[in-house]
């Protein structure tokens, strides 16, 4: 079976009849039809060549080709319309002239069928189980033409975890490989206030997969004229899966899970569960960073002092939705640096209501090591453990212990699903901290969380409040207060967080709120963000507001209004109006889009006027190359100029060589179609195999079946891929390989005539030397075939008698090519005539 072949022109007589051939063959190949019972009335068809219908039509030959003989065949198995597996399956005689699949007990149990509920005590099952007779409501059908077996089983007869869940025995650790993600950004500028300033940022995420281990190293290099050069290594660790679904083992530098206590950077060893290994896995959460840029600004995100992310954004509202943050809860510091050097900062706390578990499900973590602070200082040793368990009646009980030689904390909490009104959790933490002065500070912290998705579409992603007494310290505060030069004690008093999102028919609405207060200080951190978007007569309208209050940077307020209008050909015009806290009104007009409908080149042009800052403008280009994503931009205004460059991409080294591509996710696939270029991957738009036949699929879901499908639109028409679909089940962090076999052949249209000048019957089969069907006679005696060798002998068969077959020799050398096809005229002779001709 061949993939669709790209061609410029097709022989008219043959291909005008293709719909008729497909209709007849499809009807006769139906799994419900058996060859022996088919009776097709061909009297409605007009004979070709003016002869009677009998000699020119062989529809029975088509019917006879719809069955397979008993034996073992590679088949695709589908369970309830979903792909289950591809296996070699034995087919046996069904006693009625056909075949049926031999369904073993092991196969059905792998599929999740609860056989024990339908088998009487002491009953022995046959080697080939009659599933339809055993379980009422089941159905088994086999499509011989596509070698596909469809099995339908009522949900009541399946285990709860059967649909979408893959057993641990099928998880693939992948191949040995080395990988590297990189993100580079650099800027050179000059301002009248600060002079010249050059800055560079390089983020590297390196990895090595070998023998089931996953080694990862995340680091960042930052350099500027003011701060100098700084190299940070945030995480460097080795990780592997534990047996079964027990979780993962991590050695090195990483972060604690953060599902009970706040996430902490550590250097040591950690054993933790991975809920992605279980059915109905809980997906990770990362907050969406929103803000407003007044110029072409740089946005940097930090966590616990480590730089996680940086990018350049055009003037106007922006959002960062591809951030990889630690799970659980914590704080992110967002730094917005404008093109003229002005800097704004705010803190965005984040948390999830991920402490809710299903009944009988448990989650744990054990960590031992030292506190891996980003800044130089003490690195005290500590140990932490957490455990959560799903109880009956939608309760979840969780707790944890955290301790070092100067700190001890215990937390217990309970979560409860309230059904239609959401979910809530309440926790209590007791902590004691030994100070350098020989005292012990003891305190408590109380936390309340709430989450709900309403039928109206409103989603309260997280709402929570935490209050801590004056003597309470979290571990980060306790470590900081162990420094001998600590001037005063400032600890957190209360923290409020809320995030609400509401989709609308023609837009959306969101509201983010956070506020944090401190003991012994009037300091207050506050962040409020509001956004509304809608559409009206083809225009996209947006209203955004932001209010930030911090002790170091004071209070800033921004309100922005934007309107955008599509111009066609991938271009969009925008206008924005921003009011800043100093009362200044900033006007901005822009144009952005893609250079061409299918182009990989994007552009962004902006011109601005501010009441206090004068005029400014910016321009940027982005290019999506097969090996990386590249960008460049310039901006200038009254008193400053700035130019920037950025690039991101990946490298993957494996036994077959070195591949370049876009940024890779945590789990990925390497596609191989040997020595076949320009084959696309449906899972990775824009990716094509290189000259050696390799391409990257950057994102796969771990512990789940991932469908990888090839597209052949730009492939050489003389290349056939017999099966362009496969399914992969990777472990987390694995690089799995998907290999596809490509066969090179020549497309040939043969005009056949019998020795007496008549046409062979319509529908007659064309067989190769191995007896495999390679074509079918169409109207006018035409046959379309793919021939892999220069010379072959074929048999045309339309019956069981020796006089109902003939042979034809096809030699491809020195034959004329007709728009990508060879067109041949050949005489098909009876076997006796062929032997006589060869003897002469």
C-alpha cells in the first residue's frame, strides 16, 4: 500500500475510472463480505472494446482478493475506535470459508478486558477466545485490505485505567543521545543618561541520555557593562525512573517538588513520585506572566535568584505563556528593562490546587542534601519529606517534615472536593528556628486555598490566603537569618493570591491579584492585573490595567488600550494608547505579520509618541529556519538607540550523527526515513527530514501513546512509504526513535494487450514473482504499478484456469518518461507462448 504520490498529469483513461474501481473494490473488500458468497451483477457496466461483458470484466477476481489465508500477519489493533497496538496476530479458519483473529487471554488482558468477571469458576478458556460469544455487546471485525482489527468492548467490561493508559512494560527509555537547547539574546545601546551599555544573555539546557539515566544541566551566562559577567548553574542532576510506578530518583542539583512546603533549591538526592505515570495524570502548572512594555523591552523571569527566562517584546501588552516553572508554589520575580534603560520589577506568586488526589492515589517525596542558594553564603544541610493520600468521600490528607540543625517544621493539611462549588484545602504549619543569639523563634502558619471552574466558563485557577504568626519562619528566611551580618528580622505576615479567567463569545477576561505584608515592617508588595479583549466588526479590542507596589521601586500604574485590524496577506495593523503613573499618554502605531502566506519570515514595526519621552520607533524581524529561530531588532528614541539579536534552537547527537532543530521539549522523538529527504512530520509542522533522513519531533507526552505520522506532499514521487504512522510510548525525558521504511520505485503506466489484440478483463489482478498483488487492470487495459527493479516478469490473472492468465516482461531501461511516469505498451502472453518466445 503506497502513500499518495505527487504528480503533474495522469493518463486520462485510467484515472477517470479510479472512483469506479475504488467503489467496487471497497464494497467487495468489506470485512462483512466473504469471497465465497460474493455475487456481483456486472450487467450494468458497459463493456470495453465493443465485446460482450463476460470476457472483459473480472469482478470476481476483485472479490477473491478481499480475503487472507490462515496464518500470522502484522495488524493494527484498535480498541473502541482508539489505537491499541501493532502486533503479529494469528488468523485461523472460521469454518465458513473465511478467517478470524485468534484472541489469546494474554492479549485481551493487556487490552484491559475483565475476563474474570465473565468466566465461571473452574472454566478453562480456549487458546483462541470467542470474545463475541463470551461478552455480550462486543464486536470483532477485520479489514483484510488494511490489515486492521477493530475490537469493540463495552466500558463495563474494561478496567477503569484501560482507556488511554499504558502499562509500565511498554514504556520506552529511548536511545542514547546528547541534546542541547540554547537561547541567546544580545543588545547594544546608548542613552544620554547612562551612556553606552552592552548586555548578553545565554541560556543552555544540556542533557545526556545513556543506559536509562537522564543527565541534565541548566545554566545561564549574563553579561552587562554595569554588572559584569555572571555564570549561574541552576540545576545539574542525574535522573532515572524507579521500577514500576514508584516515581523517579534524582541525584545532584534540582528543586524540591513544592507540593507541601515551598519549592527549595537543593544539592543532594531525591526520590519522588511522578503522577504522570498513573492513569488520569495531573498536568504541571506554570503561571502566565503578563505586563505592558513601553518600548522594545527585555523581560527576564527569575525564581529563587536563578534566571529562568528572558526575551525581547515589542511595545504594548505582552504575555509569556511558555514558562517552565517549578511545580507547587513559590514566587517569580519579573524584570522589565525598557530600551532606554528604565527598569520595572514586580513579584508574581504562583500556586496550584494540585494537592487534591483521587481515592487510593498517593504522592510522596524524600529529599536529603544541602540548601543550594543562588547567592554565596551558607549552604546548610537539610532533609524534607512529604506525603499525600486520597481518602474516600473526596478528601485528601497531606503533610510533611522539614528540618536541619537549626530549623524544624511540620505541616498537616486536608483538601476536600465540594462538588459543584469547587475544591478547598486547609493546612497548618508549626516551625521552630534557632537564632545566632541562642533564642528559638516558634510560630505557626495557616493556609487556605480554593479552586473552581464554573459552567459559565469562569475559571478560578487559584485563590488562596496564608497568615503567619510573628515567630514563624519559612526555611528560606531561617537560612538568611543565620548570616552573622543580618541587620534586622523581617518575616512574612500574610499573603493573598487570586487568579480569575473568563472566556467570552467574542473575547476573554482575566484578573490577577497578589498582596504580601511583613512583620516588623510597613513594607507591602502588591500586584494587580486586569485584562479584557473582544472583537467588533473585524477589529480586535483590548483593555489592560496594571498596578504594582513594592518597597524598592515604589508604586507604578499603567492602563493601556489596543486595537488591531487584519489587513490580509498575514499582516495586522495595531494602535495602542497607554497612560503611565506619571500622567504621560503614550501613543503607538504598529504593523506586524508574515512576509508571504507560507513564509517563515515575520516582521514587527512600531512608532510611538510619549508626552514626556518624545518620539521613538522600533523594527524587528524573525526567521523560522529549519535549524533554529532567529531574530533581530532596532529601536531609537529621544536620547537613546538600541539594537538586539536573538537566536534559539537545539542540537541532538546520536549514533547516526548530529541534528539541528527548534527548541526541544522534555520528551522528544527522532524520526528516521533512511536517505529520504523532505518528508514532513504531522506532529512537528515545518519540520522536514534532512538529506540523511532525520527529523526531530520536539514534544511528546511521557507514559502515553503518541501518534507520529508522516506527510509526503514534498517527497520524491518515486519514493513509497508503506506505513507512515507509528505510536511511541516514551518515559519522561527520553529520546525515542521512530524508524520508517522507504522503498524507491518507478511509477509505470502499462497499456496491456493480449496476444490476439484484445484487452485483458477489467479488474484482473497483476501479480509479481512472489505472488503478491501489485496492480489491477483498469479500463482500456491500463495498469498503474510501482516497480522497484529495472526488469521484472508479472502475471495477469483473471481466473483459476491456465487459459485465464498471461505473463508480461517489463524492462525499464531506455523507456520514455511522461510527466514523472513511464508509459509502456506491452503484450501479455499465455505462459506457453512466453516459454516458446524465450526459447526462440
